[in-house]
C-alpha cells in the first residue's frame, strides 16, 4: 500500500499545486517584446501592410458592389472572401499594433476568448469560401451548360451563409474546449495574439488532451478543405487539357489562376503554423506573421492584379469619375 501511495504522490502533489495557484483574470501577450530593438520598425511595417490590406479589400468590396457586370457568383464569392478577411484582420492586427506602440500587452480572459473565437471562426470561414470558389470554377469549366442553373446568385448566397455557419460552429467548439476551465499562473502567452496552442497550455486542467483535440480539429479542417480544392482542380485540369484550342485553354486557366495562387499562399502559410511539430523549435510568433499579416495583404493584391474584369471595372470607375469632374 505504501508503494502504491508513493507511486501516485507526485501526480497528486502536482495537481494540488496547480489548483492552488491564483486563478487568472487576464493574460500578458509576450509577442514581439522579445525583440525590443525593432518595435518601432515592426509597428511601421505592420501598420503599412494593414492599411494596404484594408484598401485592397475595400476596393474589391466597392467594385463588386458598384459594377453590375461583377454581380455574378464568382465575384459574390470574392466579395464574401474580402469581407471575411477584413474582419479576420480586425480581430488580430489592431491589438497587435496597439501593443507595439504602447507596450501594454495585457488582455482579459474574456477578451482573449472572444479574439480566439473570431480568429478561428473567420479563418475557418476563409478556408470554406476558398473551397466554394474552387467548386464554382469546377462547375463553370466542367459543366458550362448547366452552370447558370446550378450556380445562381441565390445559391451562392446560401453557400456563403453556410461557410460562416460552418466556420463559427467549429470555432465555438474549440474555444469552449479551451476555456471550459480556469487558468493558472504564469499568465504569459508566448504569442502576439490568443493562439489556441499557447492559451490551452495555461489551463489549470490537464491541457494535453485539450491541446490534442483542438489541434486535430484545426488540422482536419485545414487538410479537408485543401484536399477538396485539390480534387476540384484535378477535374478542372483534366477538362482543360481536353479543350482543343490554345485560346480556350488559356481562357480557362486565366479564370483559375488568381484563385489557385491565393489557395497556395493561404494553405501554405497555414500549414507552417498548424502542422509544425511541437518539438521542431522556432519562434511561433515569427512563424505566425505570414499567415496573419502577409496572407491577408497578398490575397486582394493577387485577385486585383491578375483579374481582367476587376481591372476593367476599376478603369471604368476612374473614367466615370473623371467624366463627372470635367
């Protein structure tokens, strides 16, 4: 009996010490405080990227709303993606910029939970919308005759609503798993936002199982949507290669080039964050920058510069404004 008691004593003592610690009401986001000499530079760089990101997404939202020729499912999906990415950046970057500028890196537990919920929900929504955009291109190229019947604006709107519902359904599950208990000292989150892996490790409860579950959910969602996009492009490419004329092939490729580029950037940077093994080392703060700051900046840039319809709509808007001013 004595041996059995001694066997379980360390675990019992560890659990007791953890429960006896002070229950936290706020966290400290360590973030870029590890790089004190480049705080001003990081603020200027991230602020500039944020303004350009907002300008790009707002331009897409405005053009797809004003130009009636862009009131098609393809551009309705693009408008939905731009709106989702605008909200996505609002959950992370303003707080990060304020922390860089003021040095006040505290965030309440409630605020942390809300930030995580919206970050995960909007990130999931972006993945689903990108998948729906791939499905839209699949129908347009592989089923061109039935496309107007299968993909109407009403169907597109319902799919976008489903994307938001799906993204936030998963987000609420993950956030509830992480915040179901209280948190113990130390209250340091080694990140510039409330990243789920960094927060779950501060739980007073056993965190290994929760961390495994939320990681599996996130990775499954990420890989699942990416595989669906890959499958759609396998069918798209097989159809494109059967088009006899070179002009037809080029036209089909041009309609997919922007979307495919954004998919590679989006899922590539996301994979670095979520598929990185725990024992691989590296600074999670720096690794997350491309996914949270650079990807939202590149997405509207790619869709604007590589899309002929968007550029034509922009030229028409400029010509209209210059005509009204004369």
